[in-house]
């Protein structure tokens, strides 16, 4: 069960998102989702460049996944966050994105 401050934060976040234009809503959702994705990538894929890898995950997520990840940003990453990120990382588009942006950066730093 969510504590009262957590409920307030979730309600405040939702209120802010609803009051925005669709483009602003999308950007706020994507930014919040990034907050939940980064710790999962950092823990499950040590050494991967976080910013490009996070962008690959966000860019290959569905709208529903982005909303779930954005909600997880309020409470912190959960098992559901890990499952969603793992599903997105395993998609061909994400793998291609990581190969083009994330992995060469790791190899170049060796």
C-alpha cells in the first residue's frame, strides 16, 4: 500500500501531466520513465553507457510501457519495472539501437 506522501506525489504528478499539451505530456512521461529505467539498466547491464541505453529503451517502449515506467518513477523501480525494461531490451529495434549507440561506446572506452 502506498504511503500518504507517495499518493500525494503520484496525484500531483498526474495533475501536472493532465494540465499539459499532448507534446508536453509525452515529454514529461518519457522523462519520468527514464528515471525508472536508469537504475534497472545500471544494475542489470553494468558498464553500459546509461544515457544512450536509456534513450534506446524509451524510444522502443510502447505508450502503455512508458506510462507504467513513469508511474514506477514515483515509487521507485519494482519487479514490474525490471520485467518491462527486460522485455524492451530484448526487442530487435532496441538491440539495433544499443548496437549503434551503446555498445560501441563501451568498446571504445576499453
